[in-house]
């Protein structure tokens, strides 16, 4: 997975990721989850649940493009107008694959992945970790990959001390970067 994070970091640097690219490279070197940078948009919670965006036209090559992620936990929904998608060993959803779908927007990072530690969906305020940190991991979450579409459902733990809540994720990758 470290190789995958490093590849995503290089991809961000090539796209002019700025400070987030530097943080991604530093995080990858330390074995942490790498933050990513997004174009200006909003990721504010709402009370209405949303559906994943339409994939539209054929995906661009080499992991470029925007994609979309919608995460609902309890009665709050966050929309992310982008998704960076990468895999190694085998295409996402196939046996032996390790993959990560992540996006950073307005200080919030959403990440859904499956690696040697198992499945995981996380939402974090990367500027103030004490204000927002949700995670559904291992047996608490079920993730499905169908081509460029990702869906998840599970029990999310509020790592800031609140009660657990049920949640869902729907995402669409414009394309997948092969980080093998």
C-alpha cells in the first residue's frame, strides 16, 4: 500500500498539487495516508442524502478526471466533486487487488480503500482532527467495486467521542491509475 500512496503522491505532484502534494509525499514517506488536493468546491454536510454522480462519458486515461463521492453518516451527507482512484497488483475489485479512492476538499478528506489490513472508509477534518473523524473498518463495513463505481455501507465510529452511526458511500471514479 505504501507504493500505492507514493504513486498517488507523484500523480498529485505532476498535476500541480501544491502544499497538499508536499504533505502527501511526506505522509507516504512516513507510511501514513496521504492527503490530496481538490479544485475549489464545497463539502458541507446536509440533511438530504445524495446519489453518486453520473459517470457520463468514457473515463480519461491515467487516473485523470474528476469522479464524485457522496458519503452519508446518520443524517449528514458530504459531497466531494472529485475522486483520485488507484490500485496495485490487480484492478480494483479483483482478487489480490489493493486500492484507494480518496479526495480532499475544504479541509475534509474522504478515503475508501481495501488493502492488506482490510476494507476501510474514513472521513477526517485534516486541519483539526478533533472536530471530525469518522471511520468504518474491517467487519464493520462492506465495500463493493463494480468497474468505476464504488459503494459501501457500514457502522461508522465517531473517533471524536460521539455515538456510532450507520452510513453509506457511493462513488464514481473517472478512471483508475495502475500504481503497480
